[in-house]
C-alpha cells in the first residue's frame, strides 16, 4: 500500500496529554488543562478539505520544552528522546480527538495506522506538535 500525504499542520505549544475523565459529586468532567489545550488547538488548526472517508494513517511528532538539566553547553544541540511523562499514548489521543472535532475525518475509528515520536526540542526549536494525515 502506498500512503499519500493528504494534510498536515503544527500546534505551537508544549504538548499536553488528554487527561482521564474525573468524577465529582456533580458527575464526570475532563481536566481543565486538557479542555483548554483542545480549545487552543482547535482555534489554531486549519482543515481545508471535506472530512476524509476511508482508511487513514496519522503521523505525529511531539517536541517538548527542553529542561534546564539538558540545556547546558556540553549537551547536544539536536533533539533528545523523551522517556518521561506524559505518556505518548495519551498525547496521541489528544491529537486524534482534536482532529476528529475539527472534522478532518468522520470518526477516528478510520485511523488504521499511527506513527508517533516523543522528543525534547533541539536548542533552536520551540515546543510544538506536528501532525500529518495520509490516505490511500
């Protein structure tokens, strides 16, 4: 199968994982940080096509702000793999939910392949999330 790039974009903010729904005596709610991040991403996203039908592949690259302990002169200038929280699977869920709400596709069950990478930014980069949507 040959995947063809259909659309792509970048969210210019430190990646945030989709928080698990919480329970209170008034019912279930999504954590405020997740809701605000989703709103910001939806405001920034630009989908200029009709919702995709058929199978989809999504590729994501998460670049987090580099912590001070990795920002010394002797540290590499390049990206560094990130192996700490938030978990990559919850960040993937956030992007898929936002793209679904932005009507990039009809439903995220159309996604049959996901590729994701989690990094600390290079010394020249700002935190961001880059996404690409591929179709057959």
